[in-house]
C-alpha cells in the first residue's frame, strides 16, 4: 500500500499482552478492529524479536484483511521483516533519519513526543506522524506529567503532520482530545482491559464518525 494511501487517523489501538487480562493478543486485535480501530500497534516489552515475529506476522495479516494499518513498536527490524505499514519509535530508539534510510519511503515512521520542541524536531526530520502525551494520568506507562488539551492545542498550531494523542484516554475524554486537534487517539487499557473489547473500541471510534 503506497504511503499516500496510509492515513493515521481515528482509533489507534495499542495491543500489549501486559494489558489484556491474559487474553490472546490476536483476539484483542480482532475485537478492536471489529470495533472500528483504524490502526493497531504491537507493543510487547517482555518478548524478544524472535518470539514476536510470528505474532507480528499474524497481526499484519489481520490488519491487511480488514483495511487497517499495522504498526510495530520500537523495532525497525521487526517492522521490515513482517511488512508492517509503520514503525513507532521513542525518543531513545533508532534515530529517525537512520530508520528512514533502513525502511525506505513507503513505510510510516511515528515518533513519541512530549513537548513542542520534540514535536517540531520530529516533523522537521521527516516523521509521518507524532504521538503526543501523556494527555492524562495513565497507569500503563511512567510517561511524565499529563499535558492536557491545552498542550495539545499548542502542538496542533505548529504541526501539520498527524497527531496521535496518547495517555489516559477513554470514552469519557476522547471527544475533548479530538476537538483539541488530535487526528487519532491511542488507547491501551481503556479498550484491551475492558470486559467487552468490541464495545469499548466502538464507543471511542464512534467519536470520529460524529
């Protein structure tokens, strides 16, 4: 799929076994896609690339069959190996320019950012989208002081590439995040730890259809 046709928007579901109540990650991904997720990202800090490879292959297939995008967290190598649509990097991961040289022009590269300076730098260095947060207090990651919607608005004024807001987003606050300028909202526990994953995903994805 040419990059021009890859649109980072809507519900961006991060699938992490650490926050799935012991449920199989493929089951979680299938339900979030059924609920309306347009992007799924594989994040697993506990397993090796070798262990993640077959899982990533299945997730790539699942996403492709359902017209969703598949993004691999951290690992440029794994993203390339399974033909992922994108790779998402942290501030301490592979340098963006080096990652672009490795993956070419067709694969999306996203960068986690936590302030205006990082967001601008990511855009100038050629990121296809940024993750920005944490928006609110979150239990899934020690990501620093919550930024809130005012911080997001400031980023939106200076950034033209898509913004994926992340951190503590759920059905109760997703609308205000979208209104503040997010192109997509990334969720983890609000969906993957829900008793009914499909309904939780549909509840948040529905804000993008309004």
